[in-house]
């Protein structure tokens, strides 16, 4: 069996499992200041399933277009299903989930859904190599107020890029709520693939997961059991990988997907590489290019 992987930026990937096409998230439409991933959601002509990790725009956008154009079924939270129904996707194509479900994708491939938790976007964040502490025990009302303030503090774009953004906004879907993050474990005859699109987990759930390959986001402030990690991005990545014990890890969510001006195309993940070389030297670290079509298993 041949299993290939294409990256479209952020945490959007396409798995081709011997002809079964499975998208992991679907966000790919971006303004010209973002690095060119060579793709648009309208240009996707083949998909059987899409697994959406949570309902924010930078993960769910494009799912409606891909589902309508290909007939793909979409697995995601109930909020994801609500957003897609509102966007005109047939109810028959939606598989709303809360975690605990197992779906058969074809005769040989299944996916199990796990409840997860979003990174602490209400708290301070930093790139890998920077330790963050504090913000423990913050009540939900204060978290919500901080998040609302962060959303109001938007970086303005130059006029030409702002015009591009306005055009993109016409096709954008998503929710201000994450809808409850979900992780996925895909089981194929050649091995298992664990997908986590946001830096958060419930430790009791993660402890039961093992996979041959982990595909994970590596940006933001990690969330462990509802509290921000006291440490760094590499601390979080170490925690996931030493638990799940994959042979390979594919890192994502570290490109400049939003096209922020004066921002590198890729965040430096050297601190993650250095940490894993010490604590898990046998794990192969993969930073794919866009649409590389790499062999995954």
C-alpha cells in the first residue's frame, strides 16, 4: 500500500492512501504576501473525506467548497457541521463527532476520533526556544475577555493586501469558537497516523494513543488539561511525542499562512530539533515543502 502526504501550509494536508484521498483540515486560500502553496480550494477536484480538527477559519475554510465539488464527507465537531450546513453542504456529507467515534473510510482504513483541546490563544504565546510561565487558574470569563481583546487588536495590511483580504473574506467560513478540538488516529494496513492540529491535549486521553507517524501543529501556547504549559513549544512537542512514540513526526502550523507583512515564511524550529535530538533521537523530524507528495508510511 502506498501512503503519500502533501502539505498546503498551516495544518492542511492531503493523504493519498492507495487512491483514498483524505484531507486533514482544508484551509489553503491565502493572500499574495503569504508563501505560495500553489493551491486553492476551488482547484481541488478529488477528495473522499476531510477531517477537520476544529472550527476556526484557518482550519475549516475551504471544506464547504471541497465538499460541494467532490462529494467528500466531512468529519468534525458539531460546530464544524453547523458552519458547513450554513454554507450549503448537504447534511448527508457531514459526520458530526464529539470524540469516541470510529469511522470506516474504506475496506482497509479506519479513523478514530478523540476529544482534544485548543491551544491557549487567550494567553501569551512565543516561538520555540522561549519559556513561558504563569496564567494558571485564570477563570473562563477572563480568558474570553482577553481573547476578544486580542481579536480586536488586528494588524492592518497595506491597501493592496487589504483589498485581497476583502476578496478572500467573501469565501471564508469559520467560527469564532473552536467548537471543541478533535484529534484523529488513522489506521491503515501499513501503519497508523495521528493528527493533532492545535497544541493541546487531555493527558489521560493522549496516554492511550500510539502511532507510527504523528502530524502536529507546533505554534502557540500549549494547553495541557485546560491550563497553559509552563515552558516552551519544544516542551509541549516533547510531551506529545514521548507519549505517542512515533517513528516520524511531521510539523506544521509554523508557516506565515496569514501573510503577515515583514514575517518570515517559516518560523525557526531549531529548538524543537535540538530538543528531540536529545530526548527522542530515533524520531525522524519532517518539515515538508508545499505539495511535496512525500511517502509517509
